[in-house]
């Protein structure tokens, strides 16, 4: 059930009506949470009902161990370790088993032995990385004494399975989202208007920008060996815009949908392509995941309050793990490692502090960041590490003015325009102009463009991050 499909909006309308009926007539918090929980399970079952048991199992085990950690502090570390191990094991089996089994088969074949190459071919449950990490924050935060355990399993289950952000985030902390299920949520007029704006901008990012660039990117990356370097450079730029439009589009719609029923989710993107450093980029890109790895990996490793060598080590470990989280392919691990390496280089070399460069620090910082990010996205998008390396080598060895695939650059232009709108309005929380008519005209134009492309394409494409 995609946000871009009419079936979702029919589903959401029914959920909205049920919640408002409860708010007006019954005012029952338990009934509100039951409606949301059942709706969330229906939403997830639409993808594949067979994996609903995984969410329920993760919910029950973290609920149980969260209580144990809070009430029996003497064994809290053991309970925490057990709960984390169970969640990581689930993630490892369903997300990484096939990949590592196939790698093992190749390795054993290379040393002269034969191994049965058939594997379990486990299907990757949609959104598993997101709800596993979200439930992990609950037990870890209880162990850190940041929150108390939740006594109501319905409320906790609703927190884990909350349908707007269930399959692709943002990854919410229990301390932020869980308390919101303790009262009847009533969307305000201003909150509903904010939610509508977010949904319209999110749909535009997904349908107009990401989906239009999708086929172009597929064509370039599939045939990179026969294209000139200029086209390959465009391919890197197009994918940078596609993945932003796709993922930011999903998060923006999710936040807007939650807002329409009275819930507040954290902002997941803050105009990352206006960043002036790698560090700044990761403060703005996929903020919920970046903050997760900062708080639960980087800081426990020692954070930045240690020697420069150890800080660099901590950064590389954190970003490499983050890369592995994204998928079962060596390309993701390399992508994460290189992001960490780029952050270290920019953090410690101070390359723009020379007097001759300092006057242009903002522009040079932005250019270096975008240049680096676009190249690293090549590793993220490629099928293998060697494909990524050959792609980059060919891009520079055969760099010519592109003679094809030039028209889609308009969608990159649209992306930057939208980014500027979002930046100027502080993530759409403020109006873009003091003239109300201008705001309505702009929003109507964006929505009309979305509808036009949606009706013409008639092609519902899944969001990229559903595979993670």
C-alpha cells in the first residue's frame, strides 16, 4: 500500500473518520490506540501478511525485556543484551543470510571445494530495519534510565507499528512518540494545514522528481560501459536527486499523514543538498537514522571526547555500520566507510582555511560536499564495488559534453527549487510569503503538477528505502 496509490488514501480516510468519531463521541484513549494498531497491522499485511508475526514478536519481546530492565536493575545488562541480540538476529537472518551464504559458496568454490549453492531464499520483510531499530531504542533508553517501561502493551504495540512511519521511518524514539498515545489526539486547524502542505510537497518530490528520474537512472547505470563520461556524470547527479526525492518524499508524506491525525513525528530531512560540509550533510540527511547511530554507536564508542585518532576510528566504525544497515551488499559497506572517511578529511584538514580560499569558504564547502556526495551515491546505486569503480573511471577517462539524457536536468532544477522553498519556510512550518494568495497559488501549482504527472504516468513505483 503505497502513499502514491488511491487505495492508501481510501484506507487513511476510513482511519481518519474512525479516529474522529472516537474523539467526538467516545473520547476513549484505549479505543483510539486499538483503531490505530489494527489499522497499522492491516497496512503492513497489505504488503505481506506472513511477516506480521515478526512485528508482533519484536513488540512482545522488547515489551517484556523493557519491563525486566526497569524493575530488576541487578540483571539489567543481561536483559538488555538478550533483547538486542534477538532483534539483531532477526535482522541478520532475514536481511543478510542469503547474501553471506552466497558469498560463502563463492569463497569455498574458489578454494576448490563444492558446496550446495541452494539457499533458503528468504524474502526481505518490508521495513524490517526500521521497526527493529525503533523497538531497540525503547529497551536501550530504559536501560539508560531516559524513560520508564510502558505498562500498557496496546499503547506500546501501537508505537512500534504506527502505520505512517512503519516501513521507512522516521525512526522514532520511545520518549517522543510513545507518550503521544496516552491521550486523545486532536489535530488543530494549523496542524492539519501543515500536514496537507507536507503531503503535497512529499508527493511532488516522489512522483514528479524521483519517479521521472528513476527510468533515466536505471538506463544510465545499466549501460554505463557504453556511455560517455558526461552522461555518467549526469547519471550521478540524477540519482542524487532521485534518492532525495524518493526518501525525503516518503518521510515528508509520513509526517504529514501523522499530523492530520494529531501526532508529531520528527523531521527527517532539512535541505541536505544545501549543506556546506559532510558533517553538515549528515545532520540534515535521514536525521532519525543519523541520530540513532550517533547516540547508540558513536557516543558509546567514545564519541568525540577523546584523541583525534580514536575520534576518526569511531567515525569510521559508525559510518561503516550505517552502510551495512542499508543493505546486504559490499557496496553499502564501502559507501558508509567512504562517507566516514570524507567527514574525517573535511573535519581535520581545514582545507578552506587558507587565506586565499577563506573568502569563498561557503561556496567551496558546498561544492566539495555535493561533489563528494554525488560520487559516493555511485557506490550506493551500483550492483558491485567494481561496477562503481569502473563507472567513476569511465566518467573521467571519457569526459565529454553529454549528447543525450540532458532533458531530465529540469527535474534536478525542480528539486533545488523545492529545497529552497522548504529552507525558506523552515520545513514548511511558516508560510513562504506574507501574501496569503501567493501561498495558495504556489501550493495549488505544485499539487496540479503532481496530479498531472500521476495521471499521465499511471505507474506506482515503490519507494527505494522499502528494500532496507
